[in-house]
């Protein structure tokens, strides 16, 4: 193969990889909006917005299937090695977690519809607004880490996950107190707990996303290790 | 390359793929045992067994990382095409779901420890025994479908998932009634609900596993479509 032809193929390949990255970020943007809208629909009792979140979930699913297919095709055609292969494997995992974040957003929207039927609490679902903002920020940062291949941002996402877990546990404790004080609040409280749990799960998925970024940049699998160990591994040069 | 050498490499490659399949099934066996032990520990109030489930989760995590690494290495070295590539992609996804089933088993074990401190209910946690058996059977069948590349078994797993969902909803309804009748049962009931939810999630993951089997055998992505559509797609010849 002459050099010009080789350069041409390599350029095409780079364009393909860039296209995959762009599509993942587009999918991420839609999922982010779904999370944002789901939380807003619950906090503001906006049933119409909640219904639009449920309807739009198909877009997220369709993108997962399409990007997955594109990754498989690229593996077959290009047989990439080293960092290009890592990118494709990281993308295959990333879109699975993004799709599941979409499912959690849909769950929050379903709870929003249930809750819209009951009396609004005095605190206006402040606790869901708070944990929802955290979950959304985590997801946003994880996508940012992916876009900029930024290890430090990825590490920050992993660390922040502990705070969401704490906040979630606080919501459960508070709701148990409410339910004990007034058993008529049990159904409503359970719906709030389900929504909080879905948002806490989004935090877990954002953490997974950030682990894939570290794998992508450093070539190291940092799952199932402590945060301290993850920092050491991520900051080592490859 | 002469034919003998080619045949030799191809033999080695087949051995590698067979090794990956065997390790996935070994991981599946451990995860199955974890689910079984977690349910038993809860139903029988066996704290020691529950603790062993929590401790053994690291084995599942370690296998996920090791098999993942083996898949990446095989992609780099062998650059497989068509059905071999599909096997590796299906395995990468399968082990992610198996690891998450392991996490759910650990959650059930944690609930077992919490519940062992409270008074045993008259029904001896019959509802957890029942949904637990279903979740375990689903997982077992999904692994069986993978081992035998059996489309019909995979379809049966996907269909059965609806029944677990129904059973789970029944448990929630019953527990809401209990909590309303006697607010002192709220904490215990929530622990039963968390355990039931973890088992219901295992059903979802088993369904994912069966979808990867259909992808593997038929080369078709059957996620996010109706059960009827899935049957039609899966039974079509490739």
C-alpha cells in the first residue's frame, strides 16, 4: 500500500472514531436532559413533562443500539489495536450505563405522575430537588471527563458518589420517621423513596462512566478498588 | 502462511474462545451460588451464611476484571470477525450483568443480617423464598441458554421476567398493608422490600443475559423490543 493510501485510510478511521465519540456525547446530552426533566417534573408536579420523559426514553434506547452496532462494525472493519480498541470497548460499556441512567430517569418520571395525585408536601420535595441536582451534576461531569479525557474530573465524580449515597440514606431515615408518625403517608413516602433510589443509582452509573474514562486514558481497570487506590492508579503515567 | 500453521493458529484460537466460555460459566456458577446462599441466609436467619456471601463478592468482581482483560487481549491478538467477535462482545456484556447480579445478592445478604435482628414473621419469609427461587431459576436458565446457545431457553427467560415483576409488585402491596396496620413493622417491611427489589433486579439482569444469547446466536440486537417481536426475530434464521 502506498503512503498516500495508508494516510487516507488512517484519516477515515480517525473520522469514524471521532464520529462514535460525538454520538456518545449526543446520547449523553439527551440522557442528561431526561434526568433534568424527570426531576423537574416531580418537584413541580408537572405531569405533562413527566409523560414526555417516558415517551422520549425510546430515543435513548435507539441510540444505544445504533452506537453499539457502529462499534461492532468498526471492530470488524478496522481491527483496531491499543488505545483505539480501548476507546471502542469503553464506548460499548458507556452506552450501556447511559441507557440504564435513561431507565432510572423514566422511573423518576413515573413516580412524578404518582405523586402529582397526592397532596404536595410543605417542603416542596426539596430533598428530591437536592439529590436530583447532585445526580445530574455527576452525570454532567462524567460526560465532561469523557469529552476531555480528563482523569481529574473522572476522579472527582468517583469521590462525589459517596455524598449522594449519604444524602440518599438521609432521605430514607427521614421518610421512615414520616411513615411512623403518620401511616397515611406510607404510599407517598414510598414513591419519594423510589425516586430517591433511582437518583442514587444514577450516581452509581456516573461513577461507572468515570471509571471507563480512567480505563480509556490510562489503560487500567479501576473498578472494585478503594477510592485511594483508584487515585494512585489513575495518576500514575501509563 | 502454510496450511498446517494456519490450522494450528486456528486451533489455538478456538481453545482460547472455549477457555473464555468456560470461565464465564464458572463465574456464572459462583454468582448462582451467591444468589442461592443470600436467599437462604435471609429465609433461615443465618447470619454466618449472609456474611460469607458479602465476603465472597470479591471473587465475582475479580473474575469480571480477569475475563474482561482476557477478552481485550483476544481482540488485540486475534482480531476476530463475525461470530467470534460476537461471542467476545456478548461475553463482555454478560460478565457486567453477572457482576451486578453478584452486587444484588450481596444486598440481599445485608438485608438478611438486618432482618435476623428482628422477630421472625409467621410466614417465615415465604414471599422472599418464592421470588428468590424464581430469580435463581431465571439466572440458572439464562446461563444454561448461554452454555448451549439455546434460543428457546433464552426466550423462556425473557418471558418469565414478567412473572417476577408481578410477584414483586404483590410483595410491595402486601407490605404496604402491613405497614399501615402496624407502623412498628415499617423498618422490617422496608428491609423485606429491599430484598425483594434486589431479587426482581436479578430477574432483569437474567433477561439481559438471555438477550445477549439471542444476539450471539442470531446476530440480532433484540433489546428494547416487545416480547412478541423478540420471538419473531429470534426464531428467524440468520
